[in-house]
C-alpha cells in the first residue's frame, strides 16, 4: 500500500502502491511520502550545473478553480547551487510535500533534466 502524503484524499488508496511508468520521455512515479524528499535530494546531487527551483502554490484555496483554470502563485529561483537548493528543501520541503496543494520543481537548463512533485 502506498504511504500517502498528509494532504491527499484518494478513493481506493489501499489499492495504490509504489510503482512507475515511462511515458513520452517522462518517468511518472507513485512514491511513498517518506521517500519524496530523499529522491529530490538525490536528483539534486546528480546535477553538475547550477539549478533552478520553482515553487507553485494555489493563489486562493477557497477559489482555486475559476473557469477551468487553476490559478497559482509561482516563485522561481534561478542559477542556485545544489547546497542552496537543499537548504530550501530542508526548510520548507516537508510542508510542500504534505500539503497536497503546492508543488516543487527542480531542474537545470543545460541537460533539461527536471523533477517535480505533482498530483496527477
């Protein structure tokens, strides 16, 4: 059984498990909540170039969906070191992983490698 994040409400969650799918040059994975930050930190360690970090949060949780468009505030930090990205994740990573509404995206412009949390 998949260990869900605290902010997730999923019907039939007992049928979900850790697994992945490769689709159109993407790897999509269900990951236990307690492994998400570890995987993101391991991705950061693999990067040889400076990276970017994007944080996305709903503009207003009470009015998040308006005319079929999800409104989000996006915070973008470019050209940061691996150490700084890890410092940010140590400070707020658990909040973003467990809230069920925010997203974290990290990548680099040279290889175009990215990792992100998402609710698909």
